[in-house]
């Protein structure tokens, strides 16, 4: 039982119960947000750092002789200098699979919204097109019935598998693509072989050198003109500029992203600009919110408490 400091609690929301973590430490000091410089000061004398996105580099870790354990309140550990932590004997734990239900639900929402061309019809209704219709409904945008259609999923982990399960409930046929860059030793079909027949492509893979711009201009040309593309993985797994160009040219049926290369997008982004264009694009941009259900965020706390318990045993 030691002193712990939580550096960026607001990144998990203000409605989260920290009791499971408090039960495993003598003292928990909580800060809403912290810069890297503030983090170094606030961690002085602490044995445990609880951090989501604050960067802890090698210089900072070397300046904290009492630090023994870093609990990352997320799956990614790219904000921690892992090699420096290893050399200094600092244990680093992360959490995974905390938001499977939340992200899978969000992914299906995006697929359903694109399939029904909801962004287009919402704009039409707001602009009075329904009121001007010569008959009772609007049929200006062709919708997609998911039953019998093919979903190609990149990433067959817990999340990709749950998305597949939900999609099958709608009658979709699901294929998992081989791991990018490892096709020769993977029994699953290569993405290039699956794309021409895909009605929906959903991405649930990490961002690596093999997956950066995995869906770019070349692969977009392989896809059906009415295919839907959903990215709930990481920004830059798709080439957003190429995907937007394909969407505007009618070479892509719909595009939905929950992630962008830079988050938050303080300098803006072409996809965000396109949302306000006069033409009705079948485009959705959500603010990295697939994971944010209260249940998923509370699960992060419980899984972190489990990590603390294991470290103490």
C-alpha cells in the first residue's frame, strides 16, 4: 500500500468511481490534467503513477527515484518511455478489452448509419426536401440492406470478433483479413483478395508501419463504388484525404471515422470541413467517442485496481 498520483483524471470523465483504486493504496492524489512538467513535480515522492495520455519520458522517469509502478489507464503505452522504465526497474501495466462492448456497439451504429444514408437524409429533411416531395417519402439516396452483404474485418482480436458477431445478427457474411504484412504465413485471405467483394470494411487493427495508410488510393480503387468504410482503429490506418476524394467522386459509398491522425484536431481536418459542405456526403466523424460509455470507463478503473493488486502480491 503506497502513495499513488493520478495525473489526468478528467480524461476518464468526472462520473467515475475511484474507490477500487483507493482500496489498493494508502494515498491517492488526483489531478484533473497535468502537463509533462507538472507530472514530474506531482510524482515526486510517489511510488505509483496513474496516467492516461500524459507523456512520461526517460528524463522524467530518471528524476523520480521513488517511482516503482506506472499504471496506464488505456491500452496504448506510447506515452511512456518503456525502455527507460525497464532499465530503471519501473513496472508498467496497461489495460485492454475494457471497452469491447462500447466500441463494437459504436461500430455497428456507424455501419447502420452509413447503410441507411442517414447523414444524407437528415440533411435533406433539414433543408425541406421532404416537405417538397411529390409523394410520401424520399428515395434520393440508395440504402444498403445488410442482410446477405459481406463485411470484411481487419483485426480478429476481441473487438473485431465482437463486431463480427453483431454483424452476423444482421445477417451479414463476415471475413477476417490476414494480418497486414504477414499474409504469407496467415491462413486467412489477404485484404487485397477480399476488398473487391466487400460491401463494408471495418478496421480494428493497431497503427503500425504495416497498417499506416492500409486503405489508401490503391485499395480504395479495388473496392465497390457503393462500399462502406469504417475506421474505429487509429487515425492514419486509412489515408483520409484519399478516402474523402473517393467519397466525393462517388467511388466510395460511405465513410465513417472515430479517429483522426492528430487528436484533438486543433488545426482542423479535411473530413471535419467536409461535414459542412453543401453537397450531401455519406460521411460521419465522431470525436474518438466509441469507448466512452460509463461502463467502459468504469471498467478501466477496475482493471487498473486489478493491476495494482497483482503488483502487490
